[in-house]
C-alpha cells in the first residue's frame, strides 16, 4: 500500500518518510534494535497510555535497560535518567514535600550534598547533614517532619563504609524512607538489605566505557511509579542511543568489575608500602577503619583507591596527577582506563576547614579509579610519579 503511494511522493516527502525494512516473522536480530523514534503511532484497541507514545515518557530501548537493571539489582522496577545527579534530584523532589525534613551525611558526593544544602531549602525542605562519625546519634536528629534518610556506601571520595543494617533498623523503626547511592559499590551489591530506593550513576561502572552520562533508581513498583510521575515533568529522560550503549556495557560489567577490584587491591597494597604515601584508604585492606564491616556487607571491595601523599615531600596531589603518564588526570570513575583526581579541588570546595580535616581531604589527597590496564604498567606509572625510578 504505502510502497505504491511512495511513487507519487516528491523527493522531499520521500526523504522524510524513508522506506521501512521489515523482517519476516521469526527472522530475528540477535540484538534488539535501537528505537530512536521520539514518537510512536498507537495501535487501535489498546489503551493509549499502555503503549509507547512519546520517548520522554517511555521508549522500548530505554525500557529494556530499565528491566535489565531491575533484574540485576533484584528489585521490582527501575527508572533511568539522563544523569546520576538527575536520579538524585528527582528522588528528593519526588519523595519530599514542602515542610518535610531529610537526614544525610556530609561525606556525600559533592553535587548531591550541594543540591540538598543549597537548593532543597527553596522548596521549604530542610536537611540535617551530619558527620558519618556521628551515625550512632542519628536518631537524635529525627523530627516529626523527617521523611527520608539518604546515604552512600562506600562514600565518594574517601570510601567510608556505612553500617547499612543500622540505617535499615532506624528507618523501619521511625517509618522513614531509606535511599542509598550505591554507585561506588556497583549494581551487584547490597541486595540483601531492605533499602527503599537504590540510586546509581550509570556513567560509572554500568556503562564502564566513559562515553555516556546516565543514572538509575531501582526499588518497589509503587515508589518507582511515584518517582516516574515527577520525572515526566523534570524531563531528564535518557536518550535511546545512550540506553543502548549502557545495555551493551552491562554485558561485561561483572568481568570488568572483578578485574578492576583485583588490580585495585594490588595497587592499594603497593601504595601502602611506599614511604612517600602517608595513608591508603581501600575497604579491602585490613588497615581500613571499617574493613570488618566491609567484609560483612560487601561482596567485592571496589575499584577505587583513595590515598594521601606525605606532605613532607612537597609533592602535592595536583602535581602528582600531572606527573602521571598512563593514569589520566580527570573527573569521574568506573571506566576501562584508570583515572585519578586530587580530592580537595574536586570535592572539598564547599566544606569547612574542620570538615575537610576530619574527612581527610587536603592538598595531598587523591582518588584513583582503577581501570583494565596491566597492573605492572600502572605501578610503573605510579613509581615514576613518586620519583622512585627516575
Ligand atoms: C558520579 C556520581 C554521581 C553523579 O552521577 P552523574 O552520572 O555524573 O550525574 C552520583 N553519586 C555518586 C556517588 C557519583 O560518584
């Protein structure tokens, strides 16, 4: 029918309605196609909103990613976003109403912390941002208007481990919603806990190749549905091409994560033997203050190593990053290439002097995300920058 019609159409019309290629029934591609279409025409006889209509609202390629992530995280449903920070801000704006209060920790990922401190108050939403070392006093910060506890584990950038069992107990006792940003632990950890909202920056380990920005929230159906309602108006929908790249990246997620963890542990051990390194923070090292807790609640110890150079050598974190040749000086983490950044410049600027000192963020502190390069090449690069082989 349409093919017949085409013959009468002028070039401009034909260019705007390209020939459709159709497959015989049963002649299946191995990969589901990427549905780039922003619009879908509805089928007759099916309720309109049960169908794909408009890709800001829903799209089959994006939905494939959501269903894959929900399955991977052992949750009922998932919604994806155009960034990890969109997942965070949409969560807060969906769950909290004017007049309500949330509890969180100062050790939080900086943009999340700044959104909570500087922007939520515009909506008359208050927050207590407490130190992780005061976690045992958490209940004393709960007020009748408290609705949400939000936390990370391990924290960005200094890899503190949060006692999740304890937070679940507090949340259940006081009837609060518990949300966790588990980006550093990845998608395969912490399923054993009764966490209401599991947030991930997919930009990191999920995509894994450093070419997409995206975020996700997984949880029970009703919570995801209410977050989805708000997300339609905030509009940070994920593009189908980006969703496809993440679905592709996920195929090697476990392989990459395991290998990155193995190398990260060896690098943490190497660094902790160096005189020029004052301290190393890696949950898999016995010297980590919460190593036992990490062993109790984590399957893998992660691919990020934080460390602090000895101030006596006058080699600042920034200078050290510039000296490295293989390990890249850049923001972000969880990629196939190793990435390093000075934590003070990237994560300390909004904190008080006291907070920075207590959190171990200073001109000598660094965060290293370990990639898939050979361990010996990474160590050679670190040695050269530490002046051990020059
Ligand atoms: C990177 C990151 C985010 C933000 O994710 P984007 O995809 O960069 O927006 C949120 N939380 C943590 C812990 C992160 O590391």
